């Protein structure tokens, strides 16, 4: 594994959006080597915030700090060697093979006179094997299933070899099994390879199960942030998502999960199912 | 360098070989057919006393060079347009450049009563540039600014408008039209080297820029956000690429009139063989475009000998079935 320097990413009094601001006065820093999940109801501004952290959008006020300097003042190619982005629903040109797609991640490391180096080749190979896509390398991306395709896109941002990786809803529209595989891959990138990941997630239980740090947003403002054990509470789910839910602790993983209370009651619990412990808020 | 790249690099050499063969074939065809050997001799052992050598070098070579350069320029311009707009139907004509060049030529000859056609290349290039500026101005006033979509839409609208004006002028002034008929469908005939000198630097700059910028076209074809994430300055790079398209198209129109179809068909043909990475699509489009227009121009001079058909008619006649074939084979 290539050694990646520790990178500090911080959002400082940030207001951003399109013509009109959508995110207001956001303040937080991202822990290195951790998986941070941005969650919130539809339209709360979590994707907008991520886009501003990836310099797709400019701040209206405040700033994003990457390695002690304003991210939006740094040359974009320089930033691309520090921070990678996987946008929501990326498009692969028809006919592009997986290897060619992953090779695009090397763009910020190349120049007119340095077109394709041994490091580029090694980075692509490493990204393919980390995402378990080596066997798919010569197939066209458009011929793959949703989960395989998403692994290839993750391989592309990995080939970029940046300390920070931002992902916008990488698990949306995927089967639960595929979601779990992808989130395990992302967790291992953070914990075993020291990458810093910021992920916009839709699934609350997935976020609670996999994230080291949760940031909850509502109406463009940060509502709560912290370890899932601290902030994945009944009150927060009610106030941020307007969701009435029980918070349970899974006896196997020790992770929290929520079950909406407005579901039909089942009177006789099956005997072989371990009963989750109800966590009182 | 991995295997596919080595393959592509040797493929490029092969493509260059095909262009050279097409060039020799092109030089051998004409009012008087010459054997390939004589054509090669005219370059390798030039003999001033040999009339055939003079024919090849002074009369036929300019036409062959123009066909090769125009073919390469239009194919590259089309590939760039398709990549930047992510629209497989995009080609240089879509930005209104071809129609602008045609309108300028027609106006010059009918309304301003220009007597000779020697200034036609310059007028056509100016027309193409003015059309580009007009299309850009209209598109940049759309909400969201000059995006590829608004540029394509305003280009299509203005093309239709220019075509309508040309038709009106046609009805009013039949005579000018007879004089311009050959030029308006596109032709590489009757140009000499002095005219090529004007367009050549622009074409070479445009082609070189396209090859240098090609890797970022692949990134742009994956969507703006992905490209921005890879460190590409989106707005600036798109402006550079569109400028490249305008330069290549305007200098081609100046040499050969509004030749259609090459910019549309050649990039698709290239994709069938080498895939979707613009690092390779751009140089291959240049080679295939050059070989295609050379071949088409040979056919244009062969079918009704000793007369010839305007090259622009053959590009469309061959291009249309080729495109239909491509559509079918891609759908399968």
C-alpha cells in the first residue's frame, strides 16, 4: 500500500448553493482515516455540501480548508491529487472498458510529457485488486451490473490515490447485499488503508452501522454530529427526519439501528431470533 | 505502456500507412492515369524533364494534401464535439459553422456581386467565424449560459435560419447559384498550394491542440462533476475545445466548402475499432478522416470520367449507408 500523507479537511462557516444558498453556516472537520457519513432528508443540502467540499460549487461565504489552505484557491489539478470525488450516478461513455475507466483516475498525475508511467500502471492494478474488479478489467462498463459498475467507479477514484475520497450516494439503487459489500469496502479503505472518506448516504441503518462519524443535516443546517452511539437517537431521528422510530442495538455487531414505530405489530416473535436490546434515549 | 496501448501505438502507424497508400492512389488518378511507381518516383527521384512528375507534384499534390488535411480536421472536430457535448449526433455542422460559411459565400456572390471566386475561402472562413460568435452569443444568454446543450440548440436554430436565407437568395438569383453549386456541396477541386498555405497553420494548430487536450475529453465525456473531480477546469477547457472545433471547421470550409458527414461518421467508425478513450479516438479520427476523404475524392473523379462529381456529394452518398451500417452493428 502506497503511503498517503495525513490530510486535514475542514469546513469553516460555510454557506453555499447555486444561485440561492442551500447550505448555511456549516462548521465541522473531517477525521482522518475515518468514514464520515452525511445524512439527512431529501433536499436537506447534503449533496450540495459535498459538492462544495469537492470544489464543484463555490462557497457563498466561509471556506473549505484542505491542508491548511483554502481549497477553492488551490489549483484544481493539485486538489485532484489530494481529494477524489465520485458523483451521484456517474456516466461511463459507451464502450469504455473497466481498465480504461480506472485509468482515467490517473489524469491528475499525468502531463503532456508524462503520459503513462509505471506508477500509473501500478496504481490502476492496485485499484482493480482492492475493489475485486481484476476479472472485469477488459469488459465494457456498460455491460456490468449496478454493483459491479459501482465497484469500478470506486476503483477509478482509488487509482487517483488521494488521501481524501468524497462519495455522493454510492449505494443508492443497489441491492442490500451489494450495499453491504460496498460499505465494507469503504470501511476497510478508511480503517486498513488510512483513507479519509466522506459519504452521502440515504439508508439510515447503513449509515449507523458503518460510519465512524455521523453528520445530520436538515434544511441546509447541521443538526447533530458525532459517533453514531451519541447522536443516532430517537430524538434526533424525530427532529431531523420527522421519523418516529425505536433505536435498537444489534446484539451481534453492537451497532445501533432504527425501526420505525409506525409498522404493523407482530404478536409472536420467532424463537430463534435474538432479541435486540432497546436503547432508551 | 500496457498491451492495449502498444497495440494502439502500432495501430496508429498502420493508420498512417493507410493514409499514405490512399494518398498515392489519389495522386495516380486523374485525367491521365499514372502507375503507382511513377507517383513514388516523382517524390523519390524527381526529374524535372518528366512531365508526369510535374503533374504529380504541381497539379495533383495540392489537391491530395487538401483532401487529407480537410478530412482529418473535420473528423477531429466532429470527435471533439461528440465528446464535449456527450451527444453522439454532434458534428461541426451542428454549431452553425457550415451554414454560416455557405451563407457568407452566397451573400458575397449574389448580393455584393463579387466577381471572382478567389476570395471565397477567406469569405467562407469569416462566415463560419461570425456564425460561431453568433451561436455563442445566443447560447450564452440562455439560462445556465453557453452549455453544450444550449450551444447545440442555438446552432441548430441558426443553421435552419441560414439555410432559409440561402433558399430565398437561390430563388431570387439563379445565376449565382449555378456558379456556386459545386462549392456549396463541398469540393476539394481546383485549389492550389498558395491557398493551402493560409489554412495549413490553423489546421495544424487545431489538430495539435486536439491531440494535447484529448485525455481531458474522455474525462469530460464522463460528466462535468467527474471531470472536475479529476482536476479539469471545466469552463476553460470546454471553451478551448470549442475554439479548437471552430478553428478546424473554419479552415476546412475555407478549403473545401461545407463538406458534411465526415465529422459525424468517422468518429463513430473509429469507436468501433478502438473503443471510447479520446486519447486514441482523436488521433485515429485524424488518420481515418484523411484516408476517407482521399478515397472519396478518388471515387468522385473515377465514376463519371473524364468529368467528376463534387466530392461533397460522394461523402454523403457513402457516409449515409455507412452510418446506417454502424447504427445497426452497434445495436446488435
